[in-house]
C-alpha cells in the first residue's frame, strides 16, 4: 500500500497551520502559540484521513491476496497505454498466464496452499518484467502481463525466464505447478482489450491442449 495519501495529509496539515499563523500575523501582527500547538492535532487528523484514502485507492487498484494490480486497473490504464503506443508508432504485448490444474491443487492441498502458489507466482511475474510493465490478476488463477513498447521476441524473452522460475517454484513447494501462456500484440492482433485477450486465450488453450496430448 502506498503512502501518497498520508504524505498529502501531513503536507495539508502543515499548510493549514502556516496559513492560520500567517492570517493571525496579518491581523494582529503576532503568531498565536495556540495555533502552533494545533499543528500536532492537524497532523494526526491529516495522517488518518490520508491513510483512509490510501486504503480506498489500494482496494480500487490492487488485488488483496497478491497485492498486484486488478482487472479494474487494467481497464482504466490500458487505453492510455494504447494511445501512447500509437503516437510513437510502437507495439504493445499482452500475455495471459494461467496456472494449469489449479483446482486440483486447491482440492488436494487446501486453499491456503493454493493462495501461496498464487502469491509466489505473482512475485515471479513482477520480478521478471520491467518496471514499466504491468502485472495484474485477471481473475482466479489467471494473470495478465502488459508490456508497452515490446514486440513478440521481447515478450518471449521474459516469458522464458518466468517458465524457468515456475519450474523452480514447483520443485521448492514439491507440487506439480505448471503454467500455460498465450500472447497477443497490439495493434497487429487487435485494437481493443477484448480482441487481444481473445487471441491470447486461444493460443493459451492451444498450448494446454498440446500439453495434455503429451
């Protein structure tokens, strides 16, 4: 959770105290000690209101379990990224990452273990992409990676690293953990989110079908 609301609350409380003392000095040419004593009170109030703002902002943008971005954030930010990519005549890559047989993990080992898998997978995804990329939990055991200014080759490079880390995660947790990934590229595969996800989903399910045959 960020601290922007709390920092803003403290700054506003300080500004309020300065303004109050400035007004008193202008009116009676002296600074009231009572106004200075009110600074800690204003700071506590500002911190509390800022904390509430940070909590609301976190819940509106982040997934509570994994603490990565949620579906709502993707819907809000992706049109802006697409517009930026178009202006620069670049491409944007989207990857759908799905945990194979996740229901079996939940049924066999319990939801607590399933939650740990999702949390650790989220950490893997965020650690293997650039700071300019976006990782979000799309729903259940499905994740999205949005990589602006990245082509197919660039996407495959970090996806290979993710697959390697997931293999190590499976060994560490002593579980059968594998993932299927489908990708699409804007604007080649579509100009809207639903089109990009449809293409990526199709490739992901083709990969799952190929794995099942093996």
